């Protein structure tokens, strides 16, 4: 059971890192003019 919990937490951390990267890339792609728009996606 403990191993399962560890695996789940690792998966969650991976997902959070991926989401953060996607957000950063999105901000870079959209440029600084539409920063206001990107706040709604967070």
C-alpha cells in the first residue's frame, strides 16, 4: 500500500510539472500583450 501511495504522489508531481511547463510555453507563445487573457486559463 505504501508503494502505491509513493507512485501516486510521483505521478501527481509529474503532472504538475508538465502543466507548469505548458503554462510557461503558452505565455511565451502568446507574448506579453495577451498576458491578461492567459490569466483566465490558470
